[in-house]
C-alpha cells in the first residue's frame, strides 16, 4: 500500500496519493489493533506463551512503540483533507516506510514464526 502512495505522489497525483494514504491509515489501524489483541491473547494463554515467546513479544512491543506512535501521528495528520502532500511529507513518509520495512521483516522472521509454532 505504501508503494501505491509513493507511486501516485511520484506521478504528481496528490488526490490519488491522498486516497491511498487514507486507505493505508485504515489498514494500519486495523492491523495494529488486531496485533495488540493477538499479543494479549498469546500472553494470557499459558500453553502458547513460554518464557522466550513472552520475552519476544515484550521486546517487540516495547521497541515498536518508538515507531508506532510516530507512524500513527503521521498518518493521522496527512490523512486529513486539509493536509498538503508536499516534499516534507514525501521525505518523512519514505523514512517511515524504510523503518517499517525493517520492523516487518524482524516481526515476520522472529516473532510470527514463534507464534505460529505455538498454535
């Protein structure tokens, strides 16, 4: 979804970029809420949450707060009708996408593999 925002912005189509950004915002909110619920359930389920899994969840959620809050603030600000998608937006968006890409890779390669093994 982020690549669609970048693509539309790069084609100098701010209206389409804004639509994609709004969709990304909705997707991010849904994903993060579902993830928080799944982590809560995992930690409450003694059969699935061994010490290493608990440590991995706590490490991930603790370190991800530094990305999650700025991400949600950014998406909230720039999803507003009156927000201009200018060069500052594009620079910050690309930085966030880079950080998120690293986090997603970490999450999938570590935490989600551990969680899948516990199902």
